[in-house]
């Protein structure tokens, strides 16, 4: 499938022009505009290039470390289940963890259960 980098680039310019960034906290679930990425890097989906993400850690007012989520049922130790997110079974894509600018955050979905979050954080630390 051919990726539409030109269309994404136009949308990315609009995101970069935003004056305000949402404030976020660890454990929060958000819709995020991840965009079109290279090769096997996780893309956003649909025409807005969005995907739900988990905030792993706030790094500054403008940046945070996030983990993209998927509804894929493919099992792997780096894809732990996190339960329901907007009525769909979700899994954290730990291998796709990355730093983003908070301008990419669109809408808060909710908060992840503390025990599940602690388990994910432990798995991430064990990866490093």
C-alpha cells in the first residue's frame, strides 16, 4: 500500500501551527495524530492519521513519552493487553514507544488502571 506522505505533510503543518498544547499526565489514554511514518513504524489510521496512545511519562510541558495502542489480537510479549479502550480490546505496542510533541494530542479518552500501568512500566524498564 502506497503511503500518502504529501497529504500527511499538509496536516502536520497545521498541527505544528497550533498555539496551545493539551496538558497530559502519565497513565492517561488519548487520541493522538501519529501521522504517516516510515516502513514498519506505527502509523495513525483513517484520514486524520489518529491512533489511541498511552502516556507513559511527561517529559516537559511540550513533550511526552507515549505507547501507541492497537486492537490487533496478535499476541507477543511486547503487546500486553490493557483491557477495553472505547469498547474495544486494546494492546500496548511497546516496541513502538516514542517521544511526541503534545500538540499531537487530540482528545483524552480516560485513564489506564494503575496496576496495568505499573505492569507496563515494569515491562518497559525490563526492555532497556
